[in-house]
């Protein structure tokens, strides 16, 4: 998001009279275009599929304007650097911190408690302008992929720019000092900008291939985009002739490139990397052209409505996304539909513009010109206090959520210790029919915010092999004589609480072999990077060797096919994936291991249901969060492969009736929320399933579980 002044020193044109001295109307028009396509993308992502490139347009503009200013007035000492930072603070912080404060209050009032923790943490990190690293970390967390949209997710780009503003004046100032000593200040500054551009672009291309999700958010993969604007500034100020040949054509080519990227670049493409060259270079061409002739792109970009939107673009960017995320929650509370219709979207656009105009007029402009913040010392003092207050708001939201979770945890432990309790799956047992305590099993005993963090010990204990799967942790639970290996991806891991309860009773030791997102298969999966694909296969080979080399009596395994096979469609994957599990299952059978395949659980994500969030919104109408076995069905190549193996060492457990009693898949059973996201069982519900699971094991006929 472009966050800087549009003023640069420039000779007046004979074709167009500037609105005020040094003003670049084409840049203001680019701002309007950038925020416009971002807004349209967020409202209609299936139509404006590449509208997120508006952020890249802003990055280039920022790099150009800031570098132009620094080249013309290079920092000579720390006072100059702090003056620069103070101007940025007065320009940017008041409006952004106001939005964060309003979002924090609004989230508490209208959003479900299940998103309070994440939103509070993100408000805290956004107030400190490091939230892009928070989102980068979450982006590579497989379990975070289904989290509800954050009302401040767009702040990641502001954090990137603030980090750029922090480093860039020191870098350019140092380049000038070195250049002055050797008598070549222009050349050293130009070399510095080129070096940053080349290094960051190279890293961006490589890291986008290696870790595409994280690469989208982090500053090192984005610096080259702002450095591109810096290169344009260097060319314009040091090199360019008074009139660039074919400037009008260059401007239109650049504008066409931005528009083309809005419709051709898709969110499933690895980005930024080399694909970002299209919007970045296109924006640079428009700025570089700076044409004012009869056929200039400026005639379009300087239209009054376009200029007005450019004037308020920063505030439009700040306000539009919280409105898109939070209005559905408010609508649901008011008893209307939570889905945004055409009228809702039109009103969001209108309201975003009105609020942005007010914010620009009474917040941005007032703070930028106020005499109260006339010195860097006062400005920094204001920043520290304001950032601390907003950070405290985020922390308080997290604290409230933590208290709810702790209290709920204690209540659940008390209920679970009652032998006559109907908590969770105990409400499904035959004995529950004659138990008066089971008459009100629909009452919610687990808070949604507690459910989102109710995970097996495998997470806290670091039992997961993660991409590129070179680290291969093993965790053990229990100290019994019978050795049981728990093998698979996260859908094996969510059965660990069940097995833990049975381990002490049945004299087991559980050893985990768990991988995030990687199915134990001989066929390659599409895991986004070549390293991930190969690493998952190598990990699968290691697991088979480790579990068949002696020492284990049985294997309990379960998988979710969360990604298609490498280079295959989902339809092809469903047909071919069982082959990838067959040899592995046969290896265990041939090694005389008892093998229990747990068919994958029903999948709420098939109905796009994030269970705790849905329950938080519909506590009085839980049917809104339920589904049918058909709509919650998902393929299971592992179970399909197991059915083809006829062996006394093989058994399959089908858990559907534990989640879909009476033909309806429920979000709450026995007062306990069944899933902590769109697919994974809460640890509490998994614990309450121990009696049913044990009964199925005993009926399997496998020696280990007799």
C-alpha cells in the first residue's frame, strides 16, 4: 500500500498545468487504480482474480517517491534520518492505529469469540508493524490454513513498507557518504539501488519456489519491488533526457500491463517471484513515461474522480477490508444473511469511500500538519504512547480469551472425571439412554475459543515432520509392553488423545510418526515445491523402514488426502492414490505387524464449515453447522487400499457413526465441539471416544488388541 507524499520536484509541463507545484497527477491516478483493483478483488475474487497486484503497484510508487526525496535531500546525519522517520510517523500512524483500535473494539462486539485470540495477536503485531511476519508464519502452518479471515490481514503490506522506510534512508544516506568520499555519489547511490534490486529479486524468485506461502508476506522478497521504484527515481533524476521518446506509448503499455495482470495473474500462482515483474515493470513504465501530450495516459489518470480516489487511497485501503470481514458478523447478529450480496458490496464500496474521506480529512491531514507534533521528539513520543495503547488492546483481547480457555478446560476435566458423565461421545453409548444426566446433551459445555486450541499433545510436543521433512521427530506416550506406532499425517495425529487414554489401560507404548500435510505413500504429492515432494517420499520410505525393522507389534494409521498427487487432477488422484498406499500396507502385513487403518473422519470443510467459528455464531441454531454424511464425505485412498488386502493382520475402523449419529453429522455431541477447525477432531472429543475405539479394536481379531 502506497503511504507517501506525491510531491517531487519536477519542471512544469507546457501540455498540462499541474494542480500544484511538483504534483504528479499520474502517480495519484496510479494510486486510485491500485486501491480500486484491490477493493474489487476483495469483493469479487473470482472476477478480478489478480486484483491483489494493486499492492505491488503501491510498492513501486513508494520506492519511487521515497528514493526521489532521499536523492534530492540525502540524509547527512542521524538528525536527518530521524526527521525522515518523524514525517513518516505523522503521515501514517494516526490513521492506521485508529483503524486497529476500531477493529479491536468491533471484533469484541460483533465477531465470534473464536477469532479473538488471533485478531488480538495480529493487532498487537500490526501496531508494531511486524504483522507480515506473523502472517508469514501462519501461512506455512497447515492447520492455520482454514482459520477465519483476519480483519487486519491487509496490514501485512503496511508492515513491509514501514520496514522499508526504516532501512532505506540509512542505506541511501550511507551510499551518499561513501560516494562523496570517493567523488562519485551518483554512481554509488545508483549501484546501491541496483544491488538491492538484484539481490532481493533473486531471493524472491528462489524463495517463492521453495516456500511460496511464506514468500508472499516477508520483506526480503518484496524489497526489489520498492527498489524498482528507486531505479526509476535514479533514472529520472540522474539520467533521463527532458523528453523520453515514445513516452505516451510507454505509459499506455504500462497501464495495459497492470490491467492485464488484474485478470491474468491468479492467487494459486507462486507469487511474488518472477510473476510480479508484470505489475512492477508496468507501474515503473507509467511513472517513467511521465507524459503530458495529447495521447498521454495522464488524460485518463487525471480525471477528477480518479484523482479524488487517489487522494484518499491510503484510508480506503485501511478501512475497506475490516468492513468486508466484520459486516457479515454484524448481519448475522441482526438476524439477516451473513453472505454479502450485490447491494451489500455496493454499500461497502460507498461506505469505504465516505469513511476514507473523513479519515483523510480529519485524521491524516490534521496530524500531518499539527504543531503539537512539530518536533521529532514529540512525534516519537506520540508514536510510542499510541502504539502501546493499541498493542495493549490486542493483548487484552488475547488475555480475555486465555481466561475463557483455562476456565473451560477446568470444567471439562471435572466433567470427564465423572464416571456417569455424558460428556462428548459418552452421550452415544447405549448406557446414556437410561442416564438422566444425558437428557440435555445439546447444551454447549465447550467454549468455541477453547475448541480452536483443543489439540493433541503432538502439537505442543513438536512431534511433526514438516516440509521439507528432513527432521523426523518421534514422540512416545505410555510405557507399556506392547509397542504401537501411530503413523500418518494430521488425521492420524488427532487420534493420539484416544490412544493415550487406552495406552495405560491396555499396556501400550505409543510412538508417533506424524508428518504435516504429507501422506505416507509411495506416490509423489503436490506439496508446492520440489523439495517438499521429494522430502515427503523420502520420509515415507524412512517410516516404513523404521516401523518394519523390529520392535513394533502394531501400526495404527490414518490419512487425509489434503493435496492431489503431483501433476494429477483430483479425479485422477482418487483413482490412482490407493496404489501409493498398497505397498506400504503390504510391507507392514509382511512384517507380521497388526495394522489398524482408521477411515478418515467426516469432513466439515466440504460444506465450508469452520466448526468452532460456526458454533460461536450459531449457538442457538447448531443445525446451521451440521451436515450430512454425503456432504461431509471425502476420499480416503488409504482405506480404499486397505479393503483390497485380505490378511488376518489387517483391520479397518469406520468412525462415521461417531460423528454422524442418526444420519446427521453434528458440530456438538455431548456438549463437546467435535472439530477444532474444518477437519481435525478436538482432543476432548477424541478422549471421550476411547471406549468406542477400544471396543472396535477388540472386535478386530488382531492379537495385539485382544
